[in-house]
C-alpha cells in the first residue's frame, strides 16, 4: 500500500484541488463519496450542478419575467380608481354598476392615459 505522501502527490498531479486531495490522501475510503464533490470543484459546469440539484430535489434557476408593459401599468391604476368610483362605502356596487362596467371604464381610462 502506498504512503500518504505518495497518494497526495499523485492526487495533486492529476489536478485535484489541494483541500480535497488532503482528505482523499488521508482517508482513501472516502474517494467514492468525494468523487462527485471533486468533479464539481474542478469543473462546476451548469449541467453538473443542475444534475446534482435534480437529485437533491432543488429547483433550478427561475425564468426571467417579462417587462410589465405601460398599458398594463396604466390599467392597474385605472382599475383601482374605477373600483373606488363605482362602489359604495360598504363595498357593494352602486346602482347600475357591475364588474363589467368597472372593467370597461378602466380600459377606456387606460387608453387615455397611454395617449398622453
């Protein structure tokens, strides 16, 4: 069986990082467990990290959200205003008003906001 120094120099020669090589040289029985860690430390490619994350049940990076459009922002503001205008203090609709009238008025107001 080879000595600690021989194992350490062999591991360093093949490019394993020094901290991992020290552990592997001291306890060679951990090679199977640290093999995955050593490969990630040497080559942290996204596909390797994603593979490990899948095994651990961790979600990958989230997709980027699209930019909120100007019309969408205007519609949000208009809906808040129209909801306040077409409802009573107790939260019910005023006479002759409904969700349909609020939404159509909000769309009309949003179009006007965009034109300005």
